């Protein structure tokens, strides 16, 4: 099956060397790290459903407005950023997503991970709100009712045995709060992480464009925070915190 972007064009997959190394990336902590970097000029998300919906729509419109070349360049940059993470190099099983709605494509990440001998799984969704992760094999991909490509064969991965989960996002803040598409799939799937006092498997890494970083989002009780976020311009790690802001 050939995966296409939302313009109907074939997704471009770039060939990468099959080894786990790369250039150094700028790693920042959840407080912003390098203080001289400008703070993205986006409003704080108020604690209301209407405000969150408006913020979500604005960022979705912006990423959908990017060209195929711009999205591919962001995906290539994200792949190089991930290669600097020791957790990525040591990971045996990685959950990826198949880009949709202008999300950062993971073609380069998938190629690199396979070259490093890692096991890849991808989500399969159901309208009942359930999400499972099945082995990723392009020959076994089918579009679901939302038009998102997903695997349809294989045994579901045991969540606690997945090392890293690369999750798409609409926005993220300095504390690792993630704003998704609103379906709540990742939060329901990994709700057990909220009961932990330290980071164990799996570690959730949000993948997005640099413009999707905002100063603050209001964390809801059901939100599962990110361990880190990776964009085309850098990496942010977050301290574990279950405090509802």
C-alpha cells in the first residue's frame, strides 16, 4: 500500500544510513532550557472546552498549510534529533504513528529505526475508543474510517514492553502537557503511567513542529504528560509531575 499525504501526493521516504548515530541536538529541560531562545508567541490555553477546541483548530490549520517539502524537511530533522537520544538508541521496541492531517511524517524515523534493528509497532484505532499497537508492515496497512493508515494483522504489543511511544500532538507546553486531536486515545491507552512516581516504560515522546510549542496548557485530570518532546528544532525533556495545573 502506498501512503499518501493529505494533498493526495505519494509520501516521500528518504534513504538514510543504517546506523544509530547522528549530529548533536539541543536538549532543553521543561523550563525552556536555553533562556535566550524566544518564547513562541501563542496564547495560553484557558480551561474551557471551547478555548481548547479553538486552539486545536488553529494549530491544525497551520500544519495543514505546510507544503509536502516543508513537512518532509521537518520529519528529516526530527529523525536526526532522535538519533542523539540515548533512550532511542537503546530502545528495542518503538511505537510510531502514520502521519495524518499535516502531522510531522515519520518516514525517516522508521527507516532509521529499522536500520538499527528495532521492532516497530503502530496504532490501530476503534470507534469504541480503544487503541492497540500492532507490528508495522507496509504490506499490511489499510486506511481506517478516518483515512488514517494502520496495521490490521499481528498480535498486539504489550504496552509495558514498549520502550518509546512517538505520539503526534497538536501542541505541547513547558511542563510536558500534550494537546492532541481530542479523541483521548493515547490518554486512555497509557493512563497507567499517571500512577507512577518515576519514568519507566514506555516513555511518551511528543513529535511536532517547533511552532506547536506554547508557554502553558491547562492539564486535565486524565491527561498523560510527555517524557519529552521533539521538534524540527530541538528536544525538550520534562520532569515527572502529576500535579493538575
